[in-house]
């Protein structure tokens, strides 16, 4: 049992339905060199691969401001008396309780800001009132499930309801800026000088250069864990985002894009189903990369709520924020893929790996199918992983290669020229490139400028840049593809059982060279290596299917990192031997060891959806007003169990705050005059699902309030 805590210091809509058109093979191409850029920056944002067209987170008796103390097992000589301790030296055991039958508790979020602000309240007091006959809660039958796959390069929307198309998942295929059909839309925004959105999606991507405008792309990568904590960790090759006083990057960009996407999606869904649907009451599923930590997911939740993805739909709708669900991309893709039994031949009890290779990130996870497909359950087999190794890094490496080849020909290195080269590469050769068989082929890219058209020594011949296939493979493809293969290899090593199938999804999975290399390296160990026709939309479709199921399809997850707290504990013999410098006597005369670590959840722990990891704490209060418990939650990626804070690297995740004032035990202590202060015992439950972290204040096993998470910068 830990005794811890500090006193608390007193934002386009489409007007006409486009005509039906046959699917096409590529995105509408912008005008050559139509790259809008900030003149202050020479780096230009590359044009990305087109989507596949459609196919069908004290002061006390121990004398601490920030530490956390377990109750000392030594003799206590002063009043007040602390609670009893257990036989393990003051740390109460962590217990697990299952709450899988209750409604999933989603962490409320503020409308905007960098931290979540929610209130800790007591359970409602029973009262009597005249019942109303004019209001009934809306029925869950036929409720709409809408999934948004917010991607680095492209985003998509899928939706479904038991009352629409026999419960089959539908996709938005028509987008502003084109009469053709596309399964995804570019994650792109066009701003004016005042920070107002001029266009989004295809219209922003294909816009011609205009003075006073700036185009923003790839901003999702700014929520990657390392980028959140250290801006210097952002890949310097990524394009500069033109931040102004009107934009608080990156959150405002995400809010703006989600607002545009959501407003259009609501109109388009209404048009497609031919009826007015209560979309404000829909469950909204938002996908995030597997490598994101709770802070990135929390910021994504804030942005989604600020963009209006969920809102109160009727009087008394107090839990409307809970309709926003966060799910990892490989988890959603797994749900979609297991339904494609004819393609993948997956059977109950088999294990399969999802490799979600997208534009910005590559995410991996291994699952086991439990039970029959008619009553589908999926269990995570090991901690998921991911990295920034998506297809945009092919674009970046191609850009650097062109700059190297034409270093002595600056006429072809201006922003428009580089954009022109990258557009040609992205639209044709990036996915079609075959590897070694193309080593002897020359790949030709037309120059944008007519000046300086000829220098055979660098491959510049009559206005075309010719690049040998072997040079493309060595300088562009192999470094990125090899990183993806290493990620798959590392993920496979985490599983002690045979992997029966490896399923590639995401836009990057359309690369013929990537698929070929995966097959060559893993076909002797994995029986089925497959890539569905709708691989690029598996995440959106799977998230929508998850919502339609009405239950947790992925029933257990593996904790990808340890969650722990810095505490102060009564001194033990090992502490005198290992860390005597950490030992001192507190105000009560008890020998205390500082800088100890207490694990709330160990890395690799198996958790069922809805499970709570419960830990007991106590707080010393000097006055009745001292009711707020404040602590800092840390994470660790180390597989080694650490005893002291100096034994390994830990990362501050969030500060969590809970007000104990409504707790019966606290109120009882307040009612008894205690000049020397008093201790209050309480219990916190930590819930972790595939993406988010939630905290609950518990009293006698019942939820008594929410823990406020303030995610650290």
C-alpha cells in the first residue's frame, strides 16, 4: 500500500452530388509544379501515392512534496496512526478486477487545451421526482457506427448500421474536388495568411500556387511519442509547417482537418442512405498508430471532440464523450481481415500477424482467433510495435537522391521542379517498382524547367532525368523496405507460437517490391502471406465493423510498456546495502528510502478489456481542506524490473489528480477532530485498452470518481 501525494495548491462542404463514374487508377493530377509553399522555406512537401481506386495518461508526515510513500512497517510512535501494512513491507498487492460486462469508461476531455480536465464526483444521491412520459432514451437498435481512419497521407471514412445494406460496412467514395471515386482523400489543408482553411483534401492537394497561401501535410507525425517530448526528434527531412499566430501546431491543424472531414462525411452519409440519420448519436471510432502512447491518444481525443465528432444528442445525454472510441490501427485491421476467411483461410486457434504499412507509420501486432468466427473474439499475443517507416520516407529519399544528382544544376532544384519530380515518382514508380529485376532499367523523369536540359554525366538527357533502377533500389527502396522487414522480424520473435498468417494492409502494402521482399524472407516460416484487395481501407472498415459488433472483439491486450510511480518506502536491508544515500528519517522519525519505484502494470501484462489494475494508497492530510491527491505516472519500455529510479530510463507520462473530499473515509476523518492530521486510505483503478489509459477512484470496489490526467509536455 502506498501513502503518497502532495497537497494541492489552494474548429467546405459539397453542394452537388457528382455523377456516377467508373473507378479510375490514379488521383487527379495537379498542374505540373503545383506545389504551394512557404517562401521562407526551401523544402517542399512531396506529392504522395494516390489511394487505390474503388473496387466493389507533500507535505505529509514523511516530509515530501513530490514523493510517494508506502506505510512504514516500523514502530509508529506518533499520532495519527497509519493504516496497517502487509507482510511484503508496506506495499499492498496489486489486484485485478474484471469489469468487462460494464460499459467501457472513456476518459472525458476538455473542449480544447493540452490536458484533460474532468471532475471527480461521488455517485449520484438517490432522489424522488415525478417521472416524465414525454422522454425516453434513444434505442441502440440500428445505431450508426462511423469509423475515421485519420492517416498521415490519406484519410478515409467508413460507416454502417444494422438498418443499412443488411449491416454491411459502407465507405465514402465521392469527395470534393473530383467527379471520380476514391476510397480515401488526401490528409491536406490549404490555409490563407490569417490561418483560415481555404480548401481541404483533394482540392487542397491539387490547388495551383497562390500568393499568401500555405499547404500543410503530414502533420499527424507530430503526435508521435518522441516528437511530442522533443521537437528536435522530428525528422529534419519532413516539410516545415508554416505556423502562424493563428495556429497552435499541431493540434489546430488536426482539428481543422477533422472538422472538414466530419462535416462533409455527415452530409455525404445522409445523401447516400437516402434518409436523415441521427449522426449526432452515432458511435465514432478513431484509429491511431500502435506506437502512440497515451499522450498522443489523449491529444487525438481532444482534437476529435473539438472538431465536433461527438456531441450531446438529447436532453440528459451526459456521457456523450464516451461515444468517441479510440482504437489502434492494427487492431481495427485485424477485425477486418479475419472476416475475409476465403482469402486468408484463418481458423479458430490460429495466430496471425497484421503489418499495417501506411504512409507515415508501420504498425505490427500478433493476434489469436478465439472461438468460432460466428462469435468472433481476438486476443493479442504480444506487445504491439511500430515505427515511422511508411511510404513517405521513400518520397523523402527520392527527393534527396534527385538533389544529389542535380547538385550542379540548380535550375532543376527549385520548389516546383522538385515537386514535379516527386509527383512523377509517387504516382507511377513508387508502388510499381519490382526490385532486382528493375536494376538494369532506366527510370525517366521529365524536368519541369526547360533550361539546362542536357548533362549526360548525371543522367540529364534532353530534358529528362534518367536514374538507373539499381540506384533507386540502393538509395531509395532498400533502406526503407529493410526497416519494415526488421520490424516484422522483431515482432515475430516476441511470439513463442507459430504464426500461421502474415497479412499486409495499408497503402504502402501496395508496393510490389515490399511484398516481394516479405514473401522471400518469411514464406518458409509463415504459411499464408496475403494482401487483400482493399488493404488500403482495412483499418477504416475494421473499425466500423468493430462498432457494429456491439461488443469487444479484441478481448485481451498486451501492455506494451510498464506503468509505474516514484515512491518513498520504509527502509529495507537491501536499501542500506544498495542505496544508503537515499535513506533518511522523516518528520515522524521513520527511516525512509526515497527514489523507489512501484509498478502498477508490468510490461507484457495480459489485460482483458474492461479489466482494472487496482492499487491501494493512503494520503496524509494536515487539514480537512487537504483533500487532493497528486501523483506522477511514469512509463518504462525496459523488460527489466527496476527497484530504484536510477536503474533505467523512465518517461513522465502524466500527472494524475483525484479529489478525495467526497470519499466516505475522508469525510469520516474530517468529522473527528485530529490536531495532528489524519490518513485516508483509498484505491485507484487503472484501465488500459489498446490505445488509452483511464483512472478511476474506487471505494469498496465501486467507482466513486474519475482521475484527472494532465499529460506532460
